């Protein structure tokens, strides 16, 4: 089970760009929870409460599934994390682990900075 943040953007900017805080940042990525599929993706900013992201239609239980969540963080540096919940409520592990032999784990984390 895995989730990844592919972008955090107001329009089109990379995670290293500096969006304005008055413009909601659309954080988006993909999640994978084989063999049964994912039922939710949650995102948090700066270790705050988890927020449920909107999921795209599922193509197949073992396929990557797109997700998105508009965020409005205040000006300054921020850490955004994502996690996946598989069917039955099993959450992605927070403990980082190398990909071999059973697949990587840990929450995908990106750093962004918003400006006023």
C-alpha cells in the first residue's frame, strides 16, 4: 500500500515553487493498495489533522488511483504528508521501509513554501 504526492499547485507549479497563500493549493497524487484497492487517501499539513482527499474513479483494484485535495495553508514553509487506506480500513504504515522485498512504506512527504 502506498500513496504519493505528485503536485501541490495553484494552476501549474511544481512542489518546489512558491504559491500565494490567498490561492488554494491543489495537492494531488496517486495511491495504490493491491490486491483489493484503496478506499481513501488522507492528507495533512504540518502534522495537523488528517483531511480526506477526493478520489478519482477506480480503474481496477490493483491500479494506481488518482486523488486531490484543495488546501489553504498560511504563508510560510509547510510539510505535506499523504497516506492511503485500503479496503477494510487498513492504513498505510508510517514506518519507512526499503522497497525490497515487500514494497516501500512510510508517508510520502513534500515541503512547500507559500507566500502572502
